[in-house]
């Protein structure tokens, strides 16, 4: 899927198409000046979590050969997660189109399937798990015996 502005042999045509889509949407949003709704924030959250995953992988593969660049990519990875968290929070502060009375937060026991708000919560929990896995040191040694 390439467009007229993509040179033949381009290594990243889908990423360029996604960027063009975001730019088009930003221009359209500026013309209509309609406030965000839950469906809009759900799509933006999906985009941010996709970028979060991509940045994570790029940081991991870049860091061994280019440590300074890898650190910058790791910072971008963290900031994408922060942006996704803010979009998730905004999603929950907007009124639901149809009030079900169930949207009081992110009930983890109901995440595998369900209404739209559960899908965004599932993505948010997955990205939060990934960021904690990267930033929280693991306890690799045996635990000392408790003596009383």
C-alpha cells in the first residue's frame, strides 16, 4: 500500500500511510472543531499503544549498537505510555453514548471481551504491564529466610 509520494522500494510504506492518516485527521478535526468522543479516543488510544509497542522494540534493538540513541528511544517509549494513559483517563471522564452503569473503571475480570470501554482498558493494562516489566527491577535472587 504505497501512494504517489512514496518512492519505490520504501522500507516503511505502512508507517508512512499511518502518519498521513493522522495528519489528515488532525486537519479535519481543526476544520470541524468538534469535541472528542469516546470512539475517537478509543482509536487514538489504539494508535498510541501501537506506537508504544513499536518504540519499545526499536529501543531494544537500537540500544546495543547505539546506546545514546537507544536511551532517547526508551524515553520516547515511556512518554508514549504516559500519553496513552492520559487518553485512557480522558476516555473515562467522557459520558458514555449509552449509559450501562458499568463504566466505573477498568474491571480486570471482564477484560477479554465486552463493550468498548473494556477494550481500551485491556490495551491500557497490557501497555502498563509492558512498561512495568521494563522499568521495575526483577528480584532474581533467592529470598532470605525469615528468622524470628
